[in-house]
């Protein structure tokens, strides 16, 4: 097991045994690693949705997440799903869109949909819907034609 895998395992095990949460300092003492090392991997776990955090005074308290990570959810739907950040960069994309677009995840994640001609999402109709959004989540049907086959 690599040092990174060991760190993840130790952090998750420590958080599991502390349902009220732990600060970075407390956690670093438990796993016997330095604070910067611990903070780095806690932020990764937080970004992956495996840990949650809240600010308590000047410290952050982390605990195990009770939610299903978005990446786990994406593979169970037959709809094409693309998750964007506020700057219109692709953060996550599911396998259905990858199959349709014939692009890899590495090709898409980090790309800006306004600058690149991507199937479906860079069409004028889709871009007008996306740029007009004021809510966090939007479900909208967009018609697209590929090889004389219409997709909804």
C-alpha cells in the first residue's frame, strides 16, 4: 500500500471512530503525520465528498460524509450529465456523455464550454440555457443531431 493510500485509510478510520469530528491537529496526532500532510488529504477527501467540514472558531472540524458522492451517482443514470463550476469549466461528466461525445474524461475535465466546440453543450441553444441559469441545478432537454440521428 502506498503512503497516499495509507493516509486515506488512516484518516477515514479515524473519522469513522469520531462521529463528532476532528480538527486537523487532532487528526494529525491520531495518524502520526504532520498537519500540512493531514490537511492536504482532508481537503481531497472533502472535495471527493467523502468528508464534510465546518468552521469552528479558527479551526475546521472534519467528519465522514453521510451523502452519496456525485461521482458514484453519475454512473447510475442513463441521462447525460455534465457538472460545471461558476466559470463554465467542466468539473465532472458521466459515462453516457463520454460515450456520446467519443471523448475521454481527461479531454473534458477542466475545459471551458464557452471556448470549445463540444457536442451538445456548446450549441447556441444549450449555451443560452446554461448562461441564463440562476439556480444550482437545471434539468432541461436539448435537441441535438449527430449522423442524422436526433437526440433529445
